[in-house]
C-alpha cells in the first residue's frame, strides 16, 4: 500500500512523521471489491475511513428508490466523519466503484487522538468546510445550470481527482456506469448521454468506456460556468 497518498489526507497533514506513523498503525486496512456497500445511509456510524486505493461513491436514495450521488472520492480522501462531528446515523451510503483499500479508524479512538493533537481538528474542519462549499455549489448548479453545464462541471470535478495526462488531453477514468454518472449530475441517463454526445461531436471530449478524455478544457470550463 502506498502510505504517501494516505498521509496526504487531512487527518495526517502537518503532523510530525512519528505521530502520523503511530496513527496510521492504529488503523485497520480493509479491501473491498467494486459493488460492495461499506455502509448504508441510516446505519449507526462509529468509524471514519481514509481511502488508500480505489474509488468510493457516496449516495442517497429517495423513498421511491431513485439514487443521487453526492460525490465520488478517491485516494487520500476521507468519508464517514460526519456522524462523528454530528452524532447520528450515516448521512449517505458508501459503495465501492473501483476495487478499494481503505483504512478505518474508530470514532472513539479519533476523539482521543484529537484531544492530544488539537491541530488535526483544524485540518478536519478545513476538509468539512471544503465539502460544504462544494455542496453549496452543486445545490446552486441544480437550480441555476442546465444539464450540459452540470455534466461539464462534473467532468472537471472528477478530473481534479482522477485525471491523468495523455497525448491528446486529460483522461478521467471515473469508473462510473452511465446510470451512476447521471445520478452524479442529477439528471436522466438519456439527457446526460445527449450532453456527452454533443461534447464529443464538438471535439471537447472523447468517450472511452468508463473513462472520458477531456480534449478542450477551456471550452468545458466555459460551459461549466
Ligand atoms: P457519515 O454521515 O458518517 O457517512 C456518510 C458520509 O458521506 C459522511 O459521513 C461524509 O463523509 C460523506 N458525505 C456526506 N455528505 C456529503 C457531501 N455533500 N459531499 C461529500 N461527502 C459527503
């Protein structure tokens, strides 16, 4: 397992190396395959996770069974912290999108750790603040932006996590099915497909299975505004 990526998580940032190492050693490493539900919305939450490898989707389900994805996160990111700071049931379900290795830490252990390392709490707060900022933006986009604009934004957002430079652009291996991509954008599969086909026809993207190559970032950025 690549510790460097885990140690970049807010939980460890700006900590003395020995302290990070001690915390890392107190965490349990778990491996999950694509499709595994790590926990469900509404479950009691007693631990937090840091992703070492793979991708996790965080989603909610409506009473009639429709799904909405709040985020797709990857290595170095954490999840399962909300039910620690705001004790209560899990606010979303966490499901593996690409085979993953995650490290788990018991909330009680984390609380003890934070009492001894108060600076870490600031970094966790920053991560929460960042998440809230992003959620506000998504909420505004749902009200103010059209579907193609939201698709462009989702692709750019995914590229900041999973983008990899290739010859003709930025390859984003999101590992999402068309249905999951639509759930992330908050629109039907047909409308999201139409937007992607239109972007491809304009030469802004190239579709490549469960990946998209972003060919024209400036145009996508303009469309996302
Ligand atoms: P918790 O409520 O314990 O379990 C579900 C997790 O999903 C939650 O902690 C957060 O880590 C994560 N989560 C909830 N809402 C969002 C959001 N809007 N954006 C990103 N992650 C979220």
